[in-house]
C-alpha cells in the first residue's frame, strides 16, 4: 500500500471513529417518536401527560403546541436537552389561586403536579432543575369551558 493511500485509509478511519464517538456521547438528535396532540376536550392532566410524553420522545412540535403561544419558545431548551424522564406520574389537577405569568387575565387555571426521574443529555446537566427525582407544578389554563387546556407556567414543587 502506498504512503498516500495508507494516509487516506487512516484518515477515513479516524473520521468514522470521531463521528461514532460523538454519536455515542451525544446520542441521536432526531425526534424519537411522534406524540399525538390531545383532543380539544382533553383534561388538563391529559395535556400535561402529552407534554411530558412529547419531551421524553423529543417531539418538539407537539411539546411546543401544548403551551400558551407566549411561552412556546421556552420549550425548545427542554426538548433538546432532556435525555429521558423515566416513568412519569401525572396527578389530579387542583384549583390555583392567582394567574400564571403566561396566562391572559380571566382564564380558568388549575395546577397539575407531575413527578419524573430527569436525565439530561450529555453536557446539558448544568440545566435547571438538577437531574434525578423531580416534582413540577404545571399551571394549565383555558379561556372557557370549550377551549383546550394549555400550559402557561411550570414551577418546582417539593
């Protein structure tokens, strides 16, 4: 084998190894699975469950659509950074006092609690909240009885 050909082979092997190593560390960046939007009459709990399923499955379009329009861009960080939520649990909604910052005054609001075991993607673990068992309260709003529920805010819960 000539010196030029050997250099090309070694270079090709090095590039393939670098790409494979990067994929092994960072994981696939494509969505894992599509998650269906809940029906317009779905409960607030169903909306939160669909959101968490979309985040866990890296379905950013569905995850964003389940938030009020003013907050949809905030979802991009979560969708790209979460590796896995493990088994998550969504609890029954409770009435909320006050209005979430992303909600329009006059809306109906409930808080849905959810717990999961958060695992960030490689090099994303400096994000908030920290990895591990996590409980979040999702402020879910709608304008009236016939309107769909949308997430307006989330907060850490103990």
